[in-house]
């Protein structure tokens, strides 16, 4: 996880403004990142 926070109920939220990117790695594991927006 990059630039992503997680709540107690496993809700994901962005810590910065940007674009969300989902990636799949290994066996059925998904990763989420927030790519910073250009200013």
C-alpha cells in the first residue's frame, strides 16, 4: 500500500490527492496505491 490508509472496518482511503492504481500480485492478492497528482 502506498499513500493509502485503512480504517478499523477495512475501508481503504487515499492519504493524498491522485489516481488510484490496483495491481494483482501472487495468488489472488490485490494491492492498491495512490499515484500522486501532478500540481
